[in-house]
């Protein structure tokens, strides 16, 4: 019997089916932006084919760009409540995203965009100053950005560090004893001070 068998899922299909948002990775932000962009285009717009090509090819490459806060800032959008929130005129954001989509539908691979400096260079060359906000996101580094969001303990630790810096330690402790407690908690010790 011809035609029987499994059809492999694309990264976009896996993202849409997966009920666990924390395991969606780069594809999650890419699909959110691609879906948002599709809704802004006319039904017969040829850009739909480019969006489909990027989504079915490798949305994680586009996702690397959309997860970079400096890139989002230059394009003119942020993620707000699981969708795209605009910092600039919608037509300008759509124009910039379509330039990126057109380029990614070509021969750009994830290796071209792995590092922050690579993404900064890619956006600068592609948009030629047609950006929102600062044209230079600052000195790019060569480090790989983590692919995970900060967890609750990271956020709690950050909040504790901010309280220490502001001098409000709470619970009658002095700044020195809180620093000691924080140092012990980050070193893995669970004993109270």
C-alpha cells in the first residue's frame, strides 16, 4: 500500500502541539512572531511563502534573533503576554521583519547567528540603519547566551541581592549577616544563619 507511514513533524508543528511551554526553545518565539506577521499581511501577499519557508525550514534560526533583546529593540517590538507588543509603528516593524524573513529564507544558517556579535552584525548589515532605538546595542560579546529562562531561585537570589544593595535586608539582620547568608545559600549550604 503506497502512501502509508509516518510524516515527520516540523519544528513549528512540534511547538504547537507541545503542552509544556518551557521545552519549546527558540521555536516558540519564532512561531509567535511569524503568526503575528501573517495576520498583518494581505491574503495574496507573496511574503506568506517566505514566512512558510522559514517556519518549515528551521524556525529556531529566526528564534535566535527574536529571543535577543537587542535585536527585538532594533526591530521595535517586545514580547508581552505571549504575543508581540510594539515599540514602534506597526508598518515599520513589519517592514523590518519581512527583510529578515527574506534573508533567512535564503542561505543563512544558525551558525551565522549563534553569537550575540553575529546577530548584531547581521541586523546592522541587513537593516542599514532602519532600526528602532539605538543603532548599536553596545559592545557585543563572544559568549553564547543561555537557552533557558531564569528559574524562580535565580529571580529570588537577584531580588535578595537588590535588597542588599539598597540596604534593606529585613528580619532585623545587618547587611553583613545577609551577605553571609546569601553567600552560603549560593554555595549550596542549606543551614540557616
